[in-house]
C-alpha cells in the first residue's frame, strides 16, 4: 500500500471516518452535553463513531440526536424490536456497513437468532428483486387492494 492509500493513524488509533472525529476528551459545551446524554440514553460507556463524526457540526449533532431519540427511544405504536428490524432493513438496502453492523447486533440482542436473521435477509432479497422487476417493468398499482404476498 502506498502512503496515500494507507489507513492513517490518529493519536495511535485507527482513523474511523473520512473526517476528523471529535474525541470525548476534546468535547466541550453543547457537544460534551450531547455526548453524555448519548452514553446515558444508550447505556454505554463510549460515544459511537457516527456521533463523533457529526460533532464537527454541533447543531447537526444536536438535531440528529433529538430526531433519533424521538423515533427510536420513545414509545410508539411499533415496539423497539420492530423499529430495530426496520432500521436493519433500511441499512441493508442503503448498503451502510456501519449501520448493518450496529443493527445486526441490536436485533440479536433483542432475541433474533441466526435463523430469524436469515429469514429477514431472505425477505429483503426477495422484495429487492420484486421491486426491481416492478420498477423495470413499469407495473402499475392494482385497481383493488390486496394485503401482501402472505395471502391474508
């Protein structure tokens, strides 16, 4: 690997983003407050890389953290496991390796085993293909409603 393509080191740590992340030890003011709230709310002892990368723009970090809390941590009509399965599905469809890793672990922690995960992946695979077929074929919506391919 040449010098330009090597994964550079920052403070003896591997680079975790294309931008410099705001380390917890460097955080001040609003960023420091948000970092503490993230750790407390998520029940972890570190600030995830995603939020440390956002912290270069404190207002964006604040807005995003509030949005995540409003959707993912507040009780709604969908339970937490369902929200996490949706988040994993969107992450897979978006191709975000970071989020796929986070949400694979999240749904496992919520009780999905390898068989359930493989079932989820097979649904994603099937519907990604069906969606592409319908998009490519210009298939128009049906005139009468029907309730999915499960036959209910």
